[in-house]
C-alpha cells in the first residue's frame, strides 16, 4: 500500500530541464532490468489465473503479491530519480490493483497521473529527441511527440474490455474470501448471478471496508473521465486521434457493480463526492471564482468529477462549464470519424450524415425547425414558433436569404416531363445533393424550377 512518503517521492521534480525525466528506454540497461522484473510479475499473475483447484492458491497468491510489491518499490525510486514514463506508470497501476485490495493506492495513483497530465503533459515521457524527429516543423514535431505518448497509453486503455492490461489483475480481485470479479463476470454471462449472490450471503462481509472500496471506485471513475477530457483536449490541438477511455471506465464500473451486487452495500454518491472533495473544495471554488473574473488558475487539484451524482444539487452548477468542454470534444471526435469515412469509404453516406449531425448539433432550435419543417409547411412552422416563443418570422427571413445566396452547381440535369411535380437530381457541389422541384403553372402562365440545396 502506498504511504505518504511514497506519494511525496512520486511527485519529486527530477530536474529543471526534464521535470518528469527522460524516456526510460533511452537507458537500455535500466529499462531491461525493469522489463525483466515486469515479465516475472506477469508470469506469476498468469499462474494465478491458471491455477488448478487442487493446487495451493495461497502460495501462488503470496508469491504474486511479493513480485508486484518489488516492482512497485523499484518504480517509485525510478519515478523520483529517472523517469515518469507512461509505460512504467501502466505497470505501476497494475501493481497497485494487486497489492492493495482496498483501491486506496490505485486512487492515489490516478490522482498523481492526472496531475502529471494537467501540469506536465509536454514534459511527460516518452519523449522524442530532436535528432530523431522526422520533421523540422514545430507543429508536426508536437504531433509526433503526442502520438508517442498516446501510443504508450494504448496498452492501458485497450481497444476492448478484455484487451487492457488492467483486465487480468482486475479478474483476480477478491470481492470476498470466496468470490472474485472473475466469478461475477462468469455468472453474469451464464445468467447465474442470483445463485452466486446466495453463496456470498454465507460469507462474512465487512460492510465498511466494502463501502470504502466502492467509494474509491467512484472516485477513480471520475478521475478517468477527467483524464479522458484533459488528454483529448491536448490531442485535438495537435490533430492526433483521441484516446478512448471508454473500455477502462467500463471495466471499473463493472468492478463497482460486482461489489455492490454481491455485498449489498449502497454508496450515497452525494455524500461520497462531498467527502472526496473535502480537501480540495476551497481550491475548486477559488478556481470557479477565477473563471468568472476572467483569470486563469492551474486546475491540478480540481480532479473529481461530480457529474456522476444523480441528484440535481450544487455539484451540477459547479461543473457545468466542464459539460460544454466534453460536448466540444465529442463533436470534434465525430468530425474525425466523419473524415475517416470520407477518405476510406467515399461512396458511403456515413461521412455526410455525420457532418449533418454535427451541423444540427450546433444549430439554434429555430434554424433546425426551419430546415426540417419550413420546406413543407410554413404555417405549421409559424404555429410552432408562436407556441414555443421562438421569433420565427425573423429567423425564417434570414434562412430564406441564406438559401438564396447559396450557389448550387448541378453537374447534369436530364429532361423533365411536363407532368412531373418533383424530381431529385444529384448535384456535384460540396454541399451534398440538390433537390429540384418543378412547381405548377403560376398565374402568369410560367412554369418555374426551384433549386433547393440540401446540406449534409
């Protein structure tokens, strides 16, 4: 279990030039030594998951904890003297899951990681030396270094629930002396959870201990959500693919779910969040006041996300500004996905539909209603405007002017039969398709064609 001294060591600034040290693989001897120990730990962990029923599980468990404890101690020394490399942090996280069943150490580790990302992202190894960069452009160099960091995060995040390096140690986490998370997941797949719960009822459970675990897990999930937001803010600036924390967050939600189901402990989320924020409340409120006055303040301590609280209390207001940031990040991610499909599947409508979704998400309600309904029934649209208090008449005029100003280039238009009242023809413009309507004869006897651009 991490001590206060350990945590203080982990926060040590290594040098003025490299506050977080250099990439660990720059020293091959040191890296090989740590890697060999990590491999030994992985072997003992694998034996824990493969042990037969007739074998002595306790012996394997003790050896496994000893190995990971040794790695944890060695890494703390490395973090304080040589490198806070992301790859090593991943190994350290696994160690805390195995060593400390209460998740206290894991919570402190994620708090430390958040502070590193928030305050020292640019200095956080792995780093790429200038002589190894493939570009002289400062912008491209930042992109390359950021990619290097996100690649180091990939094993921790995984691309599925079971592919993260944290999945095996989570499986052997003990809910009680007889039941592990693995048993819960297996029972869930077999639809035998009630049977598992009945067997758990025969075991003595320390409610306070389990409640503390659930509280720690709630905090960890909030920290991961904040880490996701913080890291993806930085990747977007460098035009690098975002880091997907979904599987990792889902994994810890699964652990929390398993404990609450088996032990019947119920955490008062509001009380838990308030207690978790007790030491940092003053800093958080000060930060919010600074935001109102236009000043900026480092947010290294503002790390617990209260949006997880279901009740509509003051935490919603305190974190409302974060919601907008999350929304912008989500829309930016949609834009990246749209560009991916546009390049890889130009024949598919996926990219165009996503672009339309993004545009609608940023449209005022009156603009959206006018686009969806205005072309069919203006009277209905005006009725909706009056009923909802939207100034529709002015907005409608603006929209009509915008439409009239749009230039639509149609690549090829065929003959239109006399009795045709409506045809759709694909146009070759960057707006998408165009819709061409033939109206019935007007009073002066002239037929007219109306061309209406349809944005994606």
